[in-house]
């Protein structure tokens, strides 16, 4: 199994793109998933000051994180992820692909299991 995480901030969520950039800045310091989890726990508080405070809370080097976030250095990466998502038919989040098969939106475990079982059966 291979997990690939792509950024796809929705344009109707004003803080989604800065949060995506912040996640990539946290990734520079090896803390993408803890930072990701912190953002999802605090979805109503995603302003710039909040994003920086969460990094400090997780023990990231604040100076490096803040400089990264303020520079928007991951803008091109996020643009590329959005373009790839659009090309693949993504139109919202979350979106998952299992061997190229799209599962769109929050789905129950059974939806994933069904596709995984079908894919495994084809490999036999």
C-alpha cells in the first residue's frame, strides 16, 4: 500500500490555502502529520497567528516555520497539486484514489473495503 497526500485547498474556504502552506512548512521539520491533526482539531481557528502558534505548540522551530509560511514558498507545489487533482476529476475534499478509482467525499469504511476487495480479487 502506498499513501500519497496531495494538497487541494478549496477556494471557498479562505484559510484553506494558508493552512496547506503551513502543513508543508511543518513537513520541512518532520511534523506534517502532527500539524495536520492539530489543524483538523482546530478548524475554526486557522488565521495566520493561529497557524504559527500551532507550530510553536508542536515544538517546531518558530523562526524557520514563520519564515517559510510568510514566504509562500509552497505556492507552486500547491498549485501543481490542485491542477493534478482537477485533471484527475477531483472537485472536492476529501478525495481518495484506489488504483485509479475515485472515492469522493467522506465515505464509510465499507465503500473503501468494497473497492479494495474488488482490486485484490482482480490481482488473483
